[in-house]
């Protein structure tokens, strides 16, 4: 087939409402010819072909199996053999429902307009051309209806075919709203049957009975819309329906509330699953069941002949029912098990977080004690090194040992106390002058200058905090001296309005910006060993109400400061 011969066909298929309008025009010609004639039946058959090409239920690229073809041929043949004005009226109502369902999925008004005009055409054709030939009484308005069928109705179908299509981005091709389709079909069927009822029971003329039925249906739909719409002042039936659509004797919202309450009290996922499944026994038809998690399993209620197994994210629930559940009830059970699986997963994650928090507390306590033990070991190494020197003065050595051993003993006792009570604060406050003397004596051989200012006896310090900070800072500075020989290290203790202030400084190179930004906020790696010890010392100081900071980071002046944290 050449491109020229293909062009007229593409003019129809490229715009879907052109196919729809052509289908309606062919149907209209068939109704004008009369469905009892061969020409009328042939035109109706052509209408069916065009409708099958346009229909939005099955994609155009779908390949029909031989069985599908046989079923389609059988349905079309049965439709043609049983063709009558009554059957055609039912077909028009079905067609109006399908086309109206397509209008509800369109986003813009431009895309909905062809569908709305097509539904208007089908409704008018139903009431003007089909039903007057079905009712057993003479319709006085028949000549007027025939005139409209020759002039207005074909023009309406032609407008549907010639309307420009909506942009493809704004159109949801191949989709219909099945619920709206059913509701539209039911509304047309009830209006038609209502018109017949008014004609036969009240002996009204056709047009009066039809208008009465249509106005009655319009009034009913208006009241339902007023009661359904959530933004209106009515009873808001739509919201009530949405809340209760999941109910099967038990409100899904109430069941979720109970499961949430159980989740607060239950300590483990298996306890939560057991208590939540026990509450499923309140659902009508549920006799019992069995649940299984990775942590354990359990049963509730009693067994029954019908069993349904549901599995969701590690949770398997087998429900025993008195009878086979409906599809809606099966979906209801599946949703409940899914929600319960989510609660169990959150409970499992909560347990894992508690375990991680416990392990983190153990790790931090162990890290702090490790640095305390390391500092004690350094003090003992200093004593051993001094005692091993051949030129050592025994009197000076005895004096040094008598000063250092009590200090080391007290610090070892404090370390053991922190091991037994890791949550406690680091010791009781002591006079600053007492702690300062012990600190100077402990680091006397380290080559560090000590400077004190003010009345230290009026200040109080926490030995655990100050020892941890000064030992780590001095050791880091000594490691830095290995890289920069001749480094001058100064330790100062003075007073301020908030209490004692400890400063440790050196005249070496400044820390890099990346290292200074992470220092004391997280463990870091560096050539001088700054990292975990300083991080733990900063956390210990923070817990005790102190603040350890890098107060100066310049070449020739790198200074750390420990002081009372500011209030607020």
C-alpha cells in the first residue's frame, strides 16, 4: 500500500475522536435505514468494526489469539441475529457508558469535549430514535423526533469527528473509568425504565413520562452529589464510604489504632505479631491462624477447613476461615498483613538501634578507659626510664617515686571506678592548686613549660576531665615535637568568670583547615596522632559541662582551651 492510499486512513487513526465520530455517523445511518433492512444491519456491522478499532479497553497492538477471534465472531453474529430496536437501545446505553467513562480520565476540558458530545448524541438517539419504536403506544412527538434525527443528530456526530484532538501529553490514551462507566449505564437504564413505568402506571404521554423520569433521576443525582462531596455542607457520604470501605465488621482504622497501641507496649516483633493476630479473631469469618517471623512463630484461635496464607516482607500469616473469602475480603486481609509486617519491621529496627546504642556506649567507655590506661602506662614508663639511668640520684629518685606513685594509684582507682560505673561523672571537684601540683609533677620530665596565674586555691576542677584533656594534649604535642624538634610546649592554668581555664599551646605549624574542622567532632587520622583520644576527651568534657576548643590555629601559635561551657 502506497503512502497516498494510506493517508485517508491515517487521517482517521491519528486522531481517536475522528474514529469515534465516524463510528457514530455510520450507526446513525444504520438507524435511519432501519435495522430490519439488510443495509441497516450492514451499517451497524460497520459501526461495530469502527468501534472495535477505537475502543479504549484493548490496545491496538494486541494480537488476538484464535480463541479470541472465535469469541468475537460469535458475539458479533449473535448481536446481528438478535438485532432489534430493544437490543439496540441496550447497546446505546452500553456505548454511552464506555464513552462517558473515557471522559472521566481526561485532564483538560478540550480532551473531554468530544466524549461529552458523543454521550449527548447517544442519549438523544436513544430517546428520539430507539425508544419511540420500542414503546407499544403511539408517540405524538414522532415527526419532530424524525426531523431532529435528520438534521441535528448527524450534525452532532459530525462535530465529534471534526473536533481537533487534545495534545497527546494531556491525554490518557487507552483508559476508561470503569466505575463511572457502570454508573452512567445504570443512570440511563433507570431513566428509561422509569419513563416506561410512568407511561404504564400513570398513563402519561411518552415525552411527559420521559421528562419526568429524567428530572427525577437528576434530582436523585443532585442529592447524592450534595451528600457525597467532601467540601459541601452535607453529610459527606464520600468520606464515610472511604473510611469504611475497608471495614469487614471491624474498622480498618480502629484495627490500625489497636496495632499501634500494641506496638508501644510490645517489646519484640514476635510479641507484636502475636497480639495483633489475636485481634484478627474479631473479624467475622476468622476462626484462627498461624504466624511466622524470623524471630519465632505462634498460633491463635482454632483451625478450620479453609486456609489462606499471606506473606509480606518476612511475615507469613495463615488464616483459618469458616468459608472461602471474597476477593474484597482477601484484599482486606492482604492489606492488614502488609501493615502488620511494617510494624514488625519497625519494631525490629528499634531493637537494632537499641543494640547499636548499647554497643556504642560500651565502645566509648572502653575508648576512654584505654586512653586513661595509656596515660598511666606513659607515667610508669617515665618512672622506669628515670630509675634505669646509671647516673640517677637515689634521693631524687625516691622523692620522684614518692610523689608519682600515689598520683598513679589514685588515677588507676578512678579508672577502675569508671569501668564499674561508666555512666557517672568523672569524679568530684578538687582545689585547682592541688591538681596543678600533681600535673606538674607527673609531667616534670616531659620538657614542657607550666605557667599558672591567679589564686588557684579559689578554683575547683574535675580531675577526671582535666587529667584526660591535659594528658592527651601534651602527648599529641610531644608527638608533634618528633616531627618538629625544638617545639616549645606551654601548659597554662588560670581563672576566669566561669571557673578554671586550662590552655595547652605550642609554636609549631598550624593544623590544616580540614583537620581543624573535624577535630574533636569525630575521630580523625593525622601524622601527629590527633584523633580518637582528643575526640573522647572532648566528649567527656562536654558531659561534665566543659568545652574543649581550638582557640588559636596559626603558624607559631596553636592553642587548645578547656573552660566551663557557656550557659544556654
